[in-house]
C-alpha cells in the first residue's frame, strides 16, 4: 500500500511529499511512473537516491517490506543532496556510495 502526505510547511518549497510504501505480504513488483522528481528513500536499511526517471521502472519488492521516502520537487534535490541529477537519471544509488561516511551519520 502506498501513502503520501504533504511535507511540513517549512520544506514545501523543496519537497513535493513524504511517502511510505508497504509491500504486500506475498511480495510484489511495483511500477514507478516518471515524474521528473528525485527521491531520497530508506530501503532495506539503506538510504538511496532515486531518479529522476524518464520511463516507467519496475521494482520487485520482497514480502512485507517497507520503503519510506521524501520526493523532492523537480530540480530541488541536486543542490540539496550535492549530486548531479543527470548521473542518477533512470537509476538508483546508495547514498553511502555518493556521500561516503556522511550518509551513515544521516
């Protein structure tokens, strides 16, 4: 089940939403549609950067998992996260691979 909420008022200029995805107890493949946004997600005990996507992405998820994320507004993630958005187009990356030990502190 996917749910999303408006971000706190102070973050609305940068964040589109805060969201949670609970995987079906049997497992499932989630279709992620392109939206020109980047997300910062807590997935399987790691922080990951996602997107921006230009095509639909199929993401298999194990039974009973949970992903918690924030979706940045288009163009907002790169300066905040200190990344080049074009390097992450249609991809996913562990934040630790991008930030090093700073990601572990976060």
